[in-house]
C-alpha cells in the first residue's frame, strides 16, 4: 500500500508551543505525527488538539495529555453552553489523579488551558485528519478552538476568518504577558481583520473566537496527502 508521511510543522515558540515532525512512515493511507508542547511553570498555555487518536477516534485526555502532566496541574475546558470554564486539577495517583476527567474525550479542534506547577512538556501523538473538509460549529458567544489540521497557517487563510461575520473577534493568548490579544473584524471597506492579517496560527495553538450568531463553516484541508 502507499506509504505516506507528513512534516507537521517547523519549530515554533509562539504561545509556548514547540511543534516537531514525526519521522514515522506509516504503511497505509494514514499519516501519524506528534506535537510537542513546552509548558512553563505557573504560566497558562492555551493548547489545542489538532489530531485524532491513532485509529481515527477522539483523543482521551488522560492517556494522551493528562498522564504526562505533574501533580498539581490544572486543566480548564471551555463550556460553550454555560460560557464558563470547567476546571479540574491533578491529584496524586493514590487520591484519584484526574478522576473522571481522565476519560474525557477531546476532539480535533478542541482547546484547553493548562497550568503546571513546574516546567513540563507533553507529546501528543495522533493521526492527521485527512478528510477534504472539517466542520466547525460556532455558538453565539465565545468559542475555544484549535485549527482542524496540525499545520501552521495564516489566520486570514482560514475559512473561519473569511466566514465569520463582521463584528466577530479573534482572541489570541499571549503567554509572555498572560493576557489576550484581541482583534475584531470590520467591514472589508474598513480594513476587515486589520492587524490580524499578520497572525499565524501554529500547530497546537488554541484561540478564542467571539461570534455574533450561530454559524457552521467548513475548513478545507490545507495540504495534499
């Protein structure tokens, strides 16, 4: 069968994430890669899942991410229905570890905040999505997202940036300042995304989109397998 491999991305330090390529050639129509994220101690890092578990299913938080993190780490998952964070902390194994969150499914395009008490790194191994397009469903309000494919891409090259209505906003987490960098979308005649035209989303990086209405968009695959 045809052998395929993918260079996931070059080295990136934006948002505290380092993305490396998998050197694995997989004998099938699957492409496997990994994303390495460096997490500075006591700093919030906004990370995203860009790959399925090997086999094409959703990632399971404990085996894929949580088990690599030290005791005392806090993970925050955005609850789009309540528009609030669901927070969980890792206890010692003898006290339950991540508890029920260890079995939490994490889909491609889902984001999470991670805060570690010490410097840590995680390696997320996964299967690269190969479908021609990926559905992105946005609620009215804030949506915590990751790009649907594990590659670096200019924000304004995404279908998401094009399809979002005027008045929407992109929020990028700045690890250095520990604050949000926000850009709003204006009418094309007034500059469109303005400064956001210089933003490149890195593989493994999450972001917030503030949307004004319920929206379904289809993100096309940005590479040819």
